């Protein structure tokens, strides 16, 4: 493994461990699909309306979900065997979300 790749993987693992230990933080999803994103940066914004039944995102992407007057951002970093999940699995605790399925495409950086 190249030194740069190894160092990047170690850094990601350490950052994830620190975030997981943050008291009371919703840093890492209990489902293990990635982590809540803070700040205003997002690769894309998806508005969830009454007719929305599914959305498509790419692993590695930070997405801002807008549901009425509420919103939250999430950075997807799911294992390769995850192809779909429910929006409710990643939404902040207490946030009412409709029944929307998220289809997760593989990160193109890691495709052979």
C-alpha cells in the first residue's frame, strides 16, 4: 500500500474514533452509513417533498437534506455492501422525516 494511502486511512480511522467518543454528539450514525456534517458545505442539496419516495446519492458525498423548514447535512461513508437505506436512519434524533429510501451508489474514486 502506498504511504499516502496508508496515512490517509489511518487519519480517517483516528478522526472517526475521536468523533465517536464526543459526548452526546450525533457524530457517527448508529447505522454506520457515515456521519452528520456540520457547517454550510454540501456537495448537493436534496429537497424532500410530499411526493418524494426515493433519492440517489453517491458514497463519499455530503448532502444537505431539506424537509419543509428543517434541514440537515450528512456525509455518506458506508461500507461497499450498503446499497440502500431509509432517510429516517440518518436524520437527527427527533426530526420528523417522511418514508424516503436513499439509494447509495459506490464512490467512483474506488471503482477499479
